[in-house]
C-alpha cells in the first residue's frame, strides 16, 4: 500500500493456500486430513507457525530427488500432536498451581512450628540478606500491588512491618522460590534445599503452560546444558523401572526433565484430597490421548519414547 515501505524478509508472509503448497513441497501428505480441512483448521483453529513446529519430531530424507522432504508426515499428525500438546498443558498448569500452593503452605507451617520464629524476623532477615538491587526489586514488586483490588489493602497495612503470612500472599512465585532457599539454609533443611531447585523447574513448566508454549515439539532433542537431576528424582525414576540409559536420555531433555520434576514434586507435596484426585483423573485421560496418538505414530521414535516415558510416570507416581 502507498505510504508504507516493505522489505524482503527471509520468511515472507504467505496465504493459507501458499502455506499448504509449501507443506506439500516439503513432503507433507494430506491423507489423514484433506487440504480443505487443513485450510479450515489453519483459518479457524490455529496459525501455521504454531502447528508447523511439530515437524521437528519427524526425520527428513537425505539425498535423491526428495532430499529434505519429511518422512511419513501427514498434516493429520500435526493436528494430533497439537491437540495432545494442548491437553498436556491444560493438565500440567493446575498441577503447577497445586505445587506452588502446597510449597507455600509447607513453608508457613514450618514457621508456625518453629519456636524461634515469630513470623516477622524471618522476613526482615531475608530482606536484609539481599543485595541492594535485589532488595529494591522485591520492594518494588510489593509496592506495585498497592492499587491492586486483591492485595492492595495488605500492602498498605503491612508495608513497614510485614509477617511471613502476608509476605507469602504478596510475592511472586520466583521471589517465593528465593525465599524458600533462604529458609532452607536458615534452618539447615537439605530436603527444602533440594526442593528449591525442583521449584525452579516447576516455575519454568508453569510459564510454558500459561503462555501456551508448544511443549511436545521439543521432546526429540537433548541438551548437555541442563540442570543436574536431583538425587531423589533419579532414585524415584530407578524405582519406577527406568534404566540408567533411559534416565540419562530423558532427563537430558529440558522439557521432559521439567515435567518429570513437576510430577515428582506434586506427588511429594500435595496431600490426598481433591487436588490429588483431579490430577490423577486428568493424567489418566491424558495418557489415553497419548496412546491414541501413538497408534498413528508408533514408528516415530521421538514421539513413542517420550510418550512412553511420561505415560509410565503417570501410572507409577499417580
């Protein structure tokens, strides 16, 4: 249009019809899902970049006339993987909220049960332990809530003399994790210290779920630069029947490691009750959905091995 400058880009914007043609050129079939249904799906249900991300789970041909084309990939497979990925996120997100709630509850109970704590000194000592920049960030985080309809009254009432039970209501999950580590070190509690590292993984999984980030598309890649698996989780995986090779392989994948950590910490912190029952029911339904996808993708090693790993954890730990 007149008055606007457009530049050539590496990945130009394409129409739905052009995107389907692009997929066909890459070897994607439309047997399980017709081209017309694929076009409708892309127009009404999602956008190309999000669903095309699952192509990373499929191998490409090397050499010959079809060099670079995907092997055994149908558009219907992408739809199935996107669906199960969404169900995975919807299952895990409330579990991350459970873990955060019961971790905060555990910490508060520890404060209440400790005769050396009055609930106020521990917050003051924590704030004093922070360097200038971190202390300023914590204070800014709390002060920003003053206009908030839910927490503003707490900020105004307790800003200058804040007990732990109010502090826990106001700080973010990330700040809480840092406070959890401070308390673990203050009390010399090695289990809480280990849980602090697990909570970091839970937070990462929570953010991915809450922001609708694709998760399944990264199940086929392993990275060396992942945090070491906590000893208690390694032991639990061994008890669940996983060999050292499988444990090393799956926990080298950051997404699978985060999910496994969430499952472990949920089983460890969340007591029997409605939260646990809901998680069990959701995981059972998710496992059924994963099994249905595997019936169509049993020859895909990346999908099969990662889904089998998670489905076994659902069964063994819940």
